[in-house]
């Protein structure tokens, strides 16, 4: 039963990506193409996500532990460092070039298309390399 509670939010997220069309790399590239045929629909998805986050943080304010046990992670310490900025830039470049980020890429695995499989493989290799090289597990 507890495992089901962990799967449901992921399934809801995946369904939201599919319904909004964000699993289509062409739609994402269209959003990032500010000088061409700009597609603002991703902005509406982002605003919806921010509104949901804002509402849920207000609803859950004051909780000392997550519903399913464990503890909340500590807040980030300090200001953004060089590694965070470099990682963010690499993520953004990859997102812009491929039109995919991790959530939609995993959702698109169901299609078993070579570009998606290559993207997810490269993503996993990058995560493995970052963990081995930098001890990055956060």
C-alpha cells in the first residue's frame, strides 16, 4: 500500500506532462524559440505548477515531518556556487537542444524510440559520472 502512495504522484505528474503536451520535444523547442514561432503554452504549464506549489506549501506549512514518514531535507545552505551554476547551464543547454528534460524523457520511454533511449541513457550516464566524480547525491 505504501509503495502505491509513492507511485501515484509520479503517475499524476506523467499524466500532466502528457495532457499538457510537454512530452513533445517540438513543443518545448517552440517555447524556447523566442525569435521564431514562439509557443507560450509551456508558460501556462509553469504558472499552473507554481500555483499548485504555492497552494500546497501554504496547506502543509507547520508540518514537522512528511506524511509518509522520514524527515524533510534541510534547507540549502549559502548562495549558489559554481557547480550549481554550471550544472544549471548544462541542463538548460541539453533541454534546449533535445527539447526534453528528465520527466518527459522518462514518460517518453514508453515509445521505445532511439533518440529517447539515447537521451535517457546519456542522462543516466551523466548522473552516474557526477556521483562518482563529485560525490553528488543531492
